[in-house]
C-alpha cells in the first residue's frame, strides 16, 4: 500500500511545490518587467509605468457594469395534465427571459484605453497631425481586421486569436509609424481590438446567452491589454 501511494502522489513533495512557486514568481517578474518596459517605451515615466501596471493588475479583477441586454428564448417545459384521475406529462413551448450584463474591465480595457487616449491627445498638443492621422488610419485598419477574425461564442463572449492583434499592430507600426512606430503599434493594437472585436459586435452580445460579458476581461483581456503590450515589445 505504501509503495502504491508513492507512485500515486509523487508530485506532492516539497521540491515540486518549491519549483511551482519559483516558476510563478519568475513568470510574474518577467511579465511585470515586460509591461513596465512597454509603458516606458511609450514615453511614460517609470513611476507612472509602475502605477499603471498596478492598476492593470488589480483592475483585471474589477468589472464595472455599463448596460444590460434582455432577450427571450423559446424553451420546452413539461406540465402534468389530469385525465380521469391519471396524470400525463405534456410538453409545451414557452418563453424564458435571459439577461446579459455588459461590463467593462478596469485592467483589461480602461487602463489601456486611457493610455491610448493620452497618446492621441499628446500628438494633438505637440502638433504632430501627420502622425495623428497615420495613427487613426492604423486604428481603422486594425478595427476592421479584428472584427473580421472575432467570433461570438455562445455562453462565453467575443473571442479572437491571441497573437493576431499584436502582429497586425506591429505591421501597422512599421508601415505608418512615421518615426514613432511604438506609439502607432500600441494605439492601433489597443483600440483596434476594443472597437473591432467588442464595439462592432455589440448587437451580437445579447445573443450569446452568457450571464455577463466583460469588455477587456476574461477571454478578451489578452486581446485588448496584451495586444498593445506585445506590439510595443515587438516593434
């Protein structure tokens, strides 16, 4: 019996648990360093970059409800009908109300959206209207391409390939960067997913049957937040 237990539970040892903890710490350090480096490459001061990373990390667990969609779906119910003292099950069609709460994720949507808007306003303040127009053009192209690959999944939400948005953003940064490909890549990678995958599929959200759909959260956190981060690191 003791020999069998040794084979059934070999991972539950202190070296194995220590290895898991060490891997988690190293992964977190690498991820946080990459995010802070990306923010720094966008021209943000180090203290601001650390603050934004903290907001993004903590805010990824916070969803703010912004709307509610109500739909009615046909369902089959069963009721008992008595006939001469005998009960018979009879099926019938009925309508069931389903509510879908639409929320926006603080870390996955609001934080990258605020950074993208800051970068656009900074271009206006500096008078770099040529780069501003190129950035808006890149956002339009990224939005259309993101909308083309985004797919509504019933019971889950809007999903899309993880690495598609950042790769498109990198190409747009190279083609339309005009001396600042980092800015173009981040703004187009962030707003492209937010507009193309989420906002342009707004009418399809109520058909998903999910109790809550979070913009920038869950399945789309990697789309909105990581798209901009990976794009900046790859440019």
